[in-house]
C-alpha cells in the first residue's frame, strides 16, 4: 500500500522533470572597441595542420604565433594567405580578395567558402 502511494506521489515530480526546458549556452560577441566602434572579436586557440571535411575534402591551415590576424590555407595544391576581417558576430573570419577564399574558424568546426560564387567549398572541417 505504501509503495502505491509513493508511486502516485512521485508522478508529478517526474512530469516536472520531463517538462523543464533544456539549458542552452549562448555565445555573445565581445563588446565593441570603444575607440574605433568596430565589433569585438573572439579569439580562440585553434589548430594548425590538416582539417578533414565533409565529402572527403581536406584543408591545410598554417597559423603564425606572431600574427594572429593572418593564416595560410592550403587548398587544391595552392597556398593562399588570408587576413582576418572583423565580423559582426566576432567569430574568426579570414579572407583573401585576390583568391575569393574565406575561412570561417570555429572551435567545433570550420568552413571554406568561395566568396565570389557564394558557396561552400569545404564544410564541417575538423582538425585531424
């Protein structure tokens, strides 16, 4: 009898536990630079070396410890220097106007884009 009452009384607790909203982490951009007004930029410690991407693609990324605003990207046999451009979100975005390549760098994945055609070249890239 006591077991039935415990079961009946515990049902509301189970319902509350099942209906609570999941915790969501929100990454906000750092505050804008007070002098220039440019959006604040995030700085992550990111890998150098080969990235494996969807569809069997690979991208080689070489970072300099002296200049965090430039990277070299190896793509289809060419090595292209990309410069960091401030992004509204603050996420690392490296571009080359000459080649049209854009590398968006995130700790959990990265993407290589063709800015001229507006399409991804290599998606869901992760360090090897």
